C-alpha cells in the first residue's frame, strides 16, 4: 500500500495495516508484554490524534521521555498517591512509546535519531525510577548523612539496571563492528545458550522472570504494591525492604544476562 507521507489515514483499520505490520507485532524482545496485551489495541486511536497535528515522530518520542521522567519523580509524593500516579504514567509512557513508531511508519519518517531518542527515554526513565525509590526509602525529605545508605542503594540499583540494558546494545555494537548481520528479533536461534545446563536455566527463568522486574512498568507495579503494604506496616520501612531485596536480585540478573550472552552465538562469528 502506498500513501503520501502527509496523508491522514481514512480509518483505524488502514492505520493498523500500515503502522502495525506483522513484523512489529511479532517481535520477541522489542515488544513489551503490555503492548501485546492491550496497548497496541489502544495506540492507533492516540496515533490517529497525533497524525491530525504537525508533531513529528521524534516529537512524540519527546512526550514519551517527559512522561517517563514524570513517572519517576511521582515517587517523591508520599504515601500511596505517588506510586499510584507513577503506575498510571508508566503505562501512559509505554502507550506513547507505541505511538511514536506508528507515526514514523505511517509518515515514513523512521530515522536513527528516532531510535536514539527512544533509547534515551527508556535508559533515563529506568535509571531515575530506582534513584527516586532510594530517595523515597530515605524518607524524603531526609537527613544527611544518616540516610545516605538508601540513596546510595538507589543509585547502585540504577547503575545495575542501566548496565543490564546496555548489554543488549553492546551485542549489536559488537556484531556491527565485527561485520556480522543484525540479530533478528525473534525467539530461539542465536539467543539460545549452548549447553544443557544454561538452556535449562534460561527455560526456568521464563517461569520465574525476576530478571524482568527492572523495566519501568514492572518497577512501578512493584513500588505501588509495596505502597499498599506500607499502609499497614509503614511506607518507609517497606520501601527500604523492597530496595534491599531488589539490589541483590538485580546483580544476579546482570550476571545471568552476561553469561547467557557469552554462552550463545550472539557474539560469535
């Protein structure tokens, strides 16, 4: 199907055909479970609104970035209110994240700049959330230096999360520098670790996917759930327990991710 980049879709069905092709809907890793569950059903309606304006796909990504930052800073609001706002904004960020690609595909304006901005949005959001959780666990507004422990744990968790995300991008950089083809975003194939033990561990991780806890959506869900528990046991103590549990699990996820990459064919010529 061809259409001018300035044209507007005549129907939601037409927009879906162009902006949500099978190669997008069937991606194994780039598509978050919330997108598969319901966001891709909602996003064409918001994309329709964006296409009625002059905003570019990169402009939509800018909204996504701001929404992600607002998600993180909402955690500074005490009690359940802050995490509840963060929970909603985290879902909204992912909805807008669906829309920027749909706008780019409809207008045929996909570019490296758009991919770069998308990475900036997710990296910064997923770093800011644990940092704000650390400030929250310190009992914001907190006293210095007595509460450095919790802010330091938050910063440490942010660093581990960013490193874990960067491992995937490091694979693509390594393959490009080695002259290898780009990895296809599908299950199996080069992503499966060699060796029965590692393959079994990878399968087991699908049933207990703690390594997926550190995406912005999962983090906001966890922090909101913790805030509900905090109604009975106190917000600050529960936040501190949560942060104390998340840090070692994140280290385990980071090491496991590194081992899985090195044991697979992703970084082999």
